[in-house]
């Protein structure tokens, strides 16, 4: 789990898991006041060091969550 902070306040987090056959993005949350400020992208980029780049990364999103689909 990686956590994003701003002025000592948590503004987002991302939760990754590594399996022998794949990586999984298990959760991503950005505080509503920080949506659109690249917090999610920065968390994703920081997590790349943890993930195995030779394996696929899986994630699931709700079909109605267009913001998550776009991300």
C-alpha cells in the first residue's frame, strides 16, 4: 500500500498485490478535493517499482465507474 499525503493529511492510497502469475491493483482512492490533481497517476507511477513488469496487471472496476475505466 502506498499513501499520498498533502500537509500531513492522507489524500489518497493505492493497494497492490503481487502473485507468481500476475500483479493486482486491489484499490485506488483519491480524496474528492484532490481528484484531477494527478494524485492517482503519481500513486500508480510510484507503484511501478513494486510490480513485476514481466507480468500482467489485473484490476476490476464497476461498469458504471467511468472515471475508474478512463484511468
